[in-house]
């Protein structure tokens, strides 16, 4: 589902998340393992404020495993606990409870000292649209929770869902917007399929994606499209892929829209293997 984020929606979404945060002990910030920075909300630190947080690098099954490892180290270096997960199959989810307990031990010990009855840890899943929030809630809850509140204006009654005995989640996630201002971020979101009904130009997204693949995964491109030598000029690369895949219009001209759709579909469905479109090296300052 594509959400149109207008300033009013953003303010409302922020208010809703702020309200939910008051109810919980810990935030699970869901990001896309292929683009951990571009799939974050620009104001997340401010919104979460002092609540403990775990960054969950979701869709790790689609990301380059070596790069995901680097991202885990990156967050670790910044003292931000992070786990790589696959919400669809459930890989990595056990660690979420273990780590939450570890992070909240002092708080819960203090509560016990004061004679407060032990209770489950309360958590909220937060993330931008399509990052996998509903999938994760359903997987953790082991039941199908209807996808509601996916529009920032929708208010539903808060309910807790149990995850084993020690953890409970708010059944509706916190939905926040991505960083729209930066065009590069937009290209990355579109390439990975986070922006579905694309608001960017299809051919421009593909130029970004092909340039990235050319620099970082040239062999995958060569294999997938049976190319011996990757041309320097991106238009020549487009032409070669288009020709190889029969994306031509009458007169033998390359159909660039069709070629773009094909390349993006193949990237999103992992036909070029597991890919990461962001590397920690480029984010050392943040
Ligand atoms: P949201 O609530 O944050 O908006 O996201 P949602 O759970 O709806 O997930 C968005 C899409 O991402 C879904 O695919 C879902 O199956 C997929 N997904 C979620 N987690 C993972 C994961 O860990 N690995 C993989 N491979 N996919 C995951 P969908 O509904 O089929 O949409 P689409 O595939 O057509 O985009």
C-alpha cells in the first residue's frame, strides 16, 4: 500500500507513535537490511527519545550476507543493539526476546525490588511502510492479525499480542515516513520495492540500479544478462540488456520502459542474487 505523506499525515503519524511509545518498554525499529539507512525515518532518534531500542535488519534473506554482517558491526560500534532477521521465515526472531530481556534487566530488577509484580516486556514495532512490520507481528504472534492502521489517519484500539510468556507487542505498529528529501534515498527505496506505485521516473531508477550493480556486483550483471564486458556507458548497458531480453519496439529500437521494468522486477525478486544497496563505509559520519 502506498501512503501519500503530506505534512498533516506526518504530524499525525508522529503523534500516534509518540502516544504508543509511552505504553512500552522497548522499541523494535524495523529497517530493510538492503538499505538500513535509507529505510529509516529521519526523526526516529528524536521520536524514540530515551527508550531502549533494537534495530532489526529485516529481509536479511534478500540482502548480501557479508554486507549485513558489516551493518551489524556498524550498529554495534555505536552501541545500538541490532539483529538480522527474516520476518517471513522467522530466522533470527528468537534473539529478539533474549536481547530485550538483557537490555531491560536493570529496569525489571528495580521494579522487582520495589515489589512490583513481574510482567511481560512491552514492545512496539516501528518502521516505514513495506519494511515488513505486519509480517513480523504476525510471525511473532503466530497468528494472523489484520493489517489495520496502515494509513496514518486511522485510529484503532490498542491491543497487546503475546509473544511467548515474556514479551508482548502492540498489535498495530508505528508507521513513519522515509527520508523523501534525498533523491538517492528515493532511488534506493524504489529499487528495493519499498515505494511501490513509483513516484520517481522508472528509467532514472533503473539507471541508478544499473550503475550501482556495475560498480558493486559486475559479475552478477554479466551472468544474468550474458554480457562479456560491461560497457562504460550506461545507455549501452541498457541497450545490451534490452536487446538480449527482446525489449525492442518496431524498427529495432530499445524499449527503455520495458527494459527498466524487467531489470527492476528481476532485482526485487532476487534474480540477481542477494544484493545490498548501502554499505556502512559510506555512513561513518552519521
Ligand atoms: P509493512 O507492514 O511494514 O507495511 O510490511 P508488510 O509486512 O506488509 O511486508 C511488505 C512485504 O515484504 C510483503 O510482501 C512481505 O511478505 C514482505 N516481507 C516482509 N518481511 C520479509 C522478509 O523478512 N523477507 C522477505 N523476503 N520478504 C519479507 P508482499 O505482501 O508480497 O508484497 P510484495 O512482495 O508484493 O512487495
